[in-house]
C-alpha cells in the first residue's frame, strides 16, 4: 500500500530553468511533508518541509507547495543547477503517529548544462 | 555539528552469516530510526526508538532482525542468518522529537549490505 507516490521516475531540465517535482499521497491524516535529495551511495539529505497548516514554504531556490484538497505537493527548484542532479524523495507523516515517515519511490532529476 | 554516523559503510557477507550495523545519531536527538532502501524504491521504515525504548517495529522486521539502543545513545541493527533478499542499504536517521508533530529526520550515509 503505497501511501506516497511519485509518478515520474525521471525528469530532465535545462540549467537555469524551473524543475517541478510532484508527489501525491492517499492518507488524509498526513500533516507534515518533507523533501529529500539523494546522491548515489549516500543517505538522503533533508531539503525542505511543510506542515499542513501552510500551502507554501520557501527556502532559497527551493519552494514546496501543498494542495491538501488534491492530496498533492510539489517541489519547485528555480533556477535549476547541474549540482541539483540527484534523486528526490518526498515523505509524509501523520502527527498523531509521527513516528513513521512514508516515502515515495523517488524522481531522478537531471539538470543539463 | 556532527551528523548521523553509520558503520560499516559497506559489508559483503555470505548467506547464513550474521551482520551488525552501528548508528551514532546526532548527539541531542532522542529519536532514532532504521530504514531500508533497495534499488528503485524509497526508504522503508523498519523500527524506531525514543531514547532507549523501541516503540514501533514494521512487519518488514522479521525475527532475524533485532535492533537495540542501550542507554539511548548509539543503536545497533543485527541481521541473523542473512539471506540474499536482505541485500539493501540500511539507513539510520535521528530527530529531536518535540511532540509528535513536525519532526524532521536526518539520515546518515547508510550501510550497504551485499549477501552473496
């Protein structure tokens, strides 16, 4: 039962353009969402998070948008840089059982110089 | 500010052998998690500790797996009688839990296990 889904396994974007990575979830109890970036053979690195009381959170080039009614969140990277090339995972947790984080299967982003 | 530390980073073992991984969390973090990741998948939850108490275990954690966190500091994950299906990256993460809401978990670099 995949509660967090990333339906695009890969994405290619030109350097300087916007990268948009999408994530859908099924559990309406999820109230905290995170994005992680992962390079091969390394652990995931935390990028940005958003709680369900917000619909947008921004940190530098990274912005996460949350649409609760659609159970959808997205990560925008502007401008995209070659160093952003990595696998991006979204994750979600439910406050009342905030111990377990559910991850999507990841989207591999390639930023073309 | 040291991050989550895991060792060994890589382990190749023969089927049937036992292996143990160690995780040292970020020092002030009271929660520690173990996840497993295989190729093409996201991290899958295995178990979690709050201080020294193991509070939750996934059904993925078979009887051959055991995790401990003595004294609420470092943690070990032992896999007994390894099988080829155990080959994966084992990820440790930690967080400073301030209530159940909005905890961010920080991962270590992972321990690769290859069972031959």
